[in-house]
C-alpha cells in the first residue's frame, strides 16, 4: 500500500483517538477535529512530496493562537500536542495496517514529525523571546518614567528649599551683625554659629541636588579654561588639611609624569569632583589611616589614582555607588559632618563626580577587594581624564589664546 493511502486509511480512527485524548467535551472536540484535519492534510502533502515545509502554515497558526496568559505563564503546549499526534499515529498504524505497511508509513512520516517538532520548538522560542522583549521594553519605559519623575522631584524640591534657606541665612546674618561684641552675648554667638553650620550644610546638599538634576537632564555646562592637575591637588590638600588632622590621617601625594601638564577643563567642577572622592576617602577610612594620590600619563589621557586604607566596597556595589542615592550605609548613621567616620551622606557625591568626569570625556571607576570594617582592605578610585591641549570651543580659544600659545605654559613641579 502507498504511504498516502495508508495515511488515508488510518485517518478516521486516528482522528477519533486524538480528539478523545486531547479534548474533553463535545464542543471542544468538534473545534479540534477541524484543526486536526488541517494538520493531517498537511502531513499527507508532506509525506507525498517529501517536503515537510507543508506543515509550516498550520504550525505557525497554532503558535500565533497562543493567548498572552499562556505565553506569560509558560504554558506552551504545542510540543506536547505534537507528541500525542505522533504517538497516536504509531499506535493506530500498528493496530490497523499490516506490519510492512505500518513500517513503511512510519518511516516516511518520521521526517515530517521530526521537522514539526523542530519547527514548533523554534516558533515557541521565538514567541517567548518576543514576549520577553516586549515585557522588558515596558519595564524599561516605566523605569525611565520613574527616574524622570525622581529627577523632577529633586529639581523642584531643591529650588523650593533654596528660598526659605536664603531667608534663614539672611536673618541669621542680620542677627550676627547686630549682636554686641560684649561677653554676655557669647552664648548667642555660639548658637548662631550652630545655625550657620547647619545652613551651610543644607546649602551644600541643595547645591548637590541641583547638580544631580543638571547632570540627569544633560544640562551641566562646563566652563573650559586651562587647568593643572597638580595645582588642583595642592589646593585640595590645603582645603582638607583640617579634616585630615582631625581624623589623624596622612595624605601622601606621589607626583607622576603628566600631572603638571596643562589641560583644558572646568577647574571648579574638576575640583568638586576630586574633592568628593577625597572626602569619601577620609570619611570611610578609620582614624590614623592613609590616603594616597598618584597617577600616570597615558597617550592622550592622564589617570589620577586615589587610594585609601578604609573599609572598602563590595565588588557588587562598584557600579551602584555611582548612581544617585547610591549610598550603601545605614541611613540611621547619616551625619551632618562631611568627614565623620562612616557618617553617610545623601549619596549624591559620586554620582555628581561621575557626571562631571564624563562631561569632560573621561571616566571613573573603583577597585576594592570588598567591604570589611575590621581588616579595612581599602578602595582605589581611578579617574581617567583626556588631556586637552587645545580649547574645545571658539570662545575659550579666543579667551585663552595668548596663554596657551606661549611655550612655558606649565604647572611647574607643584
Ligand atoms: P555619600 O553621601 O553616602 O558619601 P557618595 O555618592 O559620595 O555618597 O558615595 C556613595 C557610597 O559609596 C557611600 O555611601 C559609601 O557607601 C560608598 N563609598 C564611597 N567612597 C568610599 C570609600 N572611599 N570607601 C568605602 N566606601 C565608599
């Protein structure tokens, strides 16, 4: 018997058995019978022509018919259904046909079933991937919306806080000016100094919030001018001398090739960036610890390395600390001081630093074996800055042309 004839012979019992196995209820069986008839016709064509691609349309249709719930709950069942169809074909052929006819039919139908399994697996996988990418896109869009509203909130809050703060600062200054210099007002002067410290710290936080929203919205504008890294570091050393002394820490500076080179950059912003990293080094290093600044010159770049002997940072947090509010410490330990040991802040410093360095075309990263308050493995921050020998824009070029044209435009040994 020809294989196609054999397939036609077993069709009725095959259909009866498959519908019983796959669907409960008369209505379901009638629907299923129509679909199975399409499959069977395609199978006959595939066997007759030797081209299993005849099965493509029906398989495609089945995979397309999955509901969203089936896909998201991973209840894809086409492979299982094909398994049942294959099994039933084997059973029915063995029962109804002669052994020789059954064998010849099954060996001719086998490639069509193998093809159907492979195609169904591929189509189901594609459908799942499509669904996952769509979910990811949706999640990404809602994260972006969330980040945008966080950024808007920071910006609005910062500007709203600035007005009353200016009022407090103004009245405190008036009070200070009007206080007689006599000894009986000493207590009032101490209280006013406290108010002053508080408002200064509050202004720093508000300024940080404004900087973060500028960076978030790509509005940070840089005032390019000639900068010497060694001079910035010298200034910082002087600025932080008191904090270092209070914490009995030593700051060692190792001059390196290229550190006295002139580069175009925003000196104020770069100073702020280096200061944030150094303040953290002081803050997260125990009393008596050591901090060092070294670096190296690379083709077109200078790398500044700030290392400390502090509590260190776990590798899984090496990227997170550069996110806004990426502070890892206990919120209850937040301190109004900028250099108190482990006195966590709002977690804006490093995100601003990263924004500033990246706006200069550079990058920043940290290396640390891990977080350990007992062993203090330390952290090493690397800042890579491009050495810009020429001004980045016409305005800067005009302003500084007489300067950078001269030969001896060097920062000296520092
Ligand atoms: P914060 O205001 O909390 O200091 P930063 O953005 O400056 O915020 O730093 C983010 C977090 O990174 C800190 O809360 C701290 O956990 C960690 N961190 C930063 N610098 C260091 C360092 N030198 N050693 C250990 N941890 C650090």
